[in-house]
């Protein structure tokens, strides 16, 4: 069976609308809040499933109400959850997301059960050369490393979303085929790898992606927010894709990066060319910013295809 295996975090997101972010020592009031399933692993798995890719999530939740609610939600959206374990010892992970009217957000994550996710939840026989592993950095690094090596050794492609940007050894990057980072994460990684690139100068993002791609022998994808996305393969060939022109249509940017990662991996799973994967993921990410919430705002394949024909082509860099 061909599928995407997402090894990652599962949280319940507490979303609070605020007029402004509180200063140190300041208490502010909000009229309402919502709680919705989230976590980078769950978000990216659902985004991939929305595109039609057979997707399995491997992670851990508490044996509690939030955990049960998340699992039921994922199942309803056709994400396979047999690899998600329950633990009575830790609560389900929780994220507090503060959002302003302009769509900006600040997030605090309490790992909960994500802190004890085990690589043994993803048996080695689940990996083969027709599958793709997608993972992030909200679960223990050592468990990520074990799963990534198992996938790599079995011939599965490995996609790593280096978020948040932890101290990742270069040996771990040797297991990665596609690295997805934002500008901040790319700079932090370059510093840790002692790569001296000024990505603030003209063409800096392309140079940074090129340096990271060559250093890790992988395809490096850097998301640039309103400036779009740039990707460079190990041989130095690359593309840049413009972002959607959203203007005042931006409602909520929370989860847009996860939407990009899940959609990109789903397109890669369908063996689409890199340029097409980047375009479709960019459209999906942009569409997700036009609705309130995270996964509930993620588009389906038909939504992306409706825009794709008129969307600017990828440019070689």
C-alpha cells in the first residue's frame, strides 16, 4: 500500500482572539475562545489527506477527552490513526494560540503526551520505496532520528519540516530528501552548520537554500511568507514561486506552514514535478489564510485546481 506516514505531534489548540498581544506582566481580556484539534503532525497529516493522499499519523495523545476528540476528528477526515497511542500518564498536548485581527499569532505549546512519542510506534515494515515519511520537530529528536533512519534505509523518501529549529546534527540531515524551513529556521540552521550566508541581501534566500541543499545533499525549500517560496536541489537547480496576492483577505495565518508541508508531500507522493508541488502547496497555504482556524481552513484538491491554471508558473533560480 502506498501512503504518507506522518510522525509528529498532536495537540488541542486553544485559540484566543486578542486586540493586541500582552506585554510582560499585562493581563488582557478576550470575549471568546475556541478549542480545535492541532499539532504539526496532525495538521500536516490532515492537509495531505485533503489532497487525496492515503495518510497515516503516528503519535501519542493522553487517555482523555481532548485526545478522543482529536482522534475522532482525524478519522472523519480520512487520516488513519492506528499508529496513534494513548497514555494515561500524560495529558494530550496543548497549544495556546493568541490571534489578532490582522491574522498574526503567538503560540505557546505544552508537549504533554508528545514528549513520550516512541519510534517503535512506527514499525520498520511500514516503510518502503513507495512511501514517504513526513516529520517535524515537536516530538523528541532522538525518536525522530530513529524513524528517519528506518525510512531512509528502507528506501522511503524523507521530508523534514525543521520547525521549531532545534539543534539538528548534520548526520541527521543526511537522511533527509526534502527539507522545509522558513527564513528564520533556515538562518538558524545555517549558523549551526557554520554556513555564512547573508540572506538579507538581494538573492540571499536563494543563496541560503543553495548552501543548505549542497551541505545536506538534499532539496532545501524555504518559505518566504508574502514573498513566496524558493527551492533548490542538491545539483543547484531551483525554483521560486510567488505567493498568492491576499491583501485584506488574510483572516488567520495559523497553520499555513503546516498546510504547505502536508500539501507539498501529498503532491510529491503523486509523483508531481518539484515545480508543481511548490505551486500547489503555495496555493493551499494561501487559501488556508482566508478562513478562520487551522485544519478547518485547509483546502481540498478541487479548490487548488480551480486556481492552478491561472497561478504564476515557477521561475528558475
